[in-house]
C-alpha cells in the first residue's frame, strides 16, 4: 500500500519534503471507516503537509493538501493557487482548487476556470467529468455540451464513450437514456468512472424521480441510513420516535445537514412544524445564537439562505411572528449578499426564489422560475438544485399554481413522470 511505503520513506528521511507531501496526501485520501477516523486522518495530513512546506515551500502535493484543509479563503486559496502556478498541468491541483473556489463563492473566483483547465489537460480523467454540470449551473449549456464532446472525441474505451453520451443525454433531460447508457457501461467501467461519472448523477435522479434505492445502487449510502434515505426520497418523514433515536439524528441534529435540509419541507407539509421548532429550541435560545452557529460552521450564507425559509414558515405557523421577522431580516441580508456577487449562477437564482416565495413577492418569484431552465434545471447539477417547486414543498404553495409558473413547470413535470416510468420499465438488470 502506498500509505505504508510513504511512511517508511519518511521514517528513513524525515527531511524529504516530497515524501512528507506524499504522506500528507495519502492520509487525506485514506478511505476512513468512520467520521472520527476521517478527521484524525485529515489532522495528520495537515500536520505532514505543514512539515513539508517548512522544508520546501514549493512542495506541490503538500500545497494541495494544505489548501484543502484550511479554515477560510485566506488559509486555503493561496496554497492551491501556488500549486497550479508551479505545475499548470496538474489536473488534480486544478480539481482541488475548483472545490475550494466553489466553497468560497464570495471570493469572486471564476468557477469555470478549473473545469475548463481540467478538460483541456486530461479529458479522460473521471474526476473532471463533473465540469459540464458546473458549466450548466453557471448558465452555459453550450460550454457544457462542448466539454462532453471534447471528452467523447478523446475517448478510448467503450465505457468512456458510453458515459460521455450518457451525460450529453442528461443535459437534454433524457434521464432514461442516461440510465440506459450507464447500465450498459456498468460491467466495463472502472471504479473511478463509476464514482465520478455515475454515482453523483444517480443521487440527483434518485431524488428528482423518487426512484426506489435499488435503481440507484445506494448513492446515499455514506450520507444517511439507507432506510431513512428511502423514505425521504419518496417524501415520507420518519415518525417522531425514529427521529429521536441516536441512530437517526445523533446527539447533535444540527450536524446532520443532509437530513435536515431534505426533511425541513416535510416537517411543514406533514403538519409537524412543532418538531422542527423543538429541535431549534433545544439548541438555540434566540436568533443571535442561531446566527452565531451559522457563522461558526463556515457556511453562514448557505445555511441561512437554504434553511431559514422553512424556519420562518414554522415560526409563523406557531405564532412566533417576532422571531420569524428576525430570521426573515437575516434571510433578506443574506440574499442581498448573494446578489452582490453578480454571478449568473443557479445557486443564486434559487436562493433569490426562496426569499421571494417566503416574503410574498409573487411577481419576482415567477420571473425567477422562468430563468431556471437556462441552467438545465432540473436535470443537471448535484447539490444546488431544488426540486421543491415540482412537489408539495409548502415554501412554494403561493406561487406554484400561478399561470406563468405553470407554463414552466407543467412540461417539466410531464417529462419527469415519463422518464421515471421509462426507468422503472427498464428494471435493475
């Protein structure tokens, strides 16, 4: 194992910067069996990376690892920018830079720089195959298609060709064709091709199409218990007793963002807003403590923009209007800060839509809904897409049946239903 060999190298030559950098990378990428082990590996990775950089500040692997494990933009981006400057042909360095650039949107980085570079450097590297989704999220569907055509032109193996064709089909909303092509590639694709060319896309399809988990091969297996994920995908909220169990939410429910974001609208649509507020009240004495928590996570803007709309609705239903107004004011401020980025990005459009919906601005909400298809919504993207408009998410109850909104949603609903039926007819074999 590379990890063991690198430990021997460092033990024999503790001043060898490249060895320390390689060992840092090995710890960072090590397949941990638990969250606790993962964080311990990352702690060690950061320590070895810093040791390497003390010996040689231009150790590329150490720069890459240190850049991934920093606490903020000033503690991450400079390391990764230095790595790509030293080795412009290092596709992994560009990939990791892209991850951090998307994490720190407010640093006004160019989000398309990294995926464009990666496709140009190494179009057959599976980790770079998410570039077309990034391009679509930033409103450039033609660039997204060009990226896939470039991959297809460079493809050598049948699986590479099948997966590129599958992603092109997905860009056009042909999800059943994506599924059929990836199933054809299943027996011949590499583990890396499956991980980067199938799993993340299946995750989106699983939620959008409300497919049984068997069709999506457990794409959420490392995120939530499979039985809970199966319920959330089909828009069922587990009972109160199940949610109170240690196995479900753990001792700190606010550490389980995957669950809370998927469950928040279900608490409201099932008339269980009191349970959501009980989780809130158990952890936060007031609005100021909530804001401090959001700030502490390093994802204040995302947490406020994506979760607070449901908190506002729950508080309104409970008659806690003064608190709801406090949170709405924070949401207004966060939305304004997203708008100041002046980026054509679906993440901003969706967050503006959430604010418009919860604040009752129907005209603005309808205008924002009309923009969504230009990003490939709802067929392209992984984390930022919001499917609540197509469902019974109560956040959109006041706008969903507006004629100008239905003009956008009705054809999409029809396609989603058709694609789901085609996949179900295909079967899992």
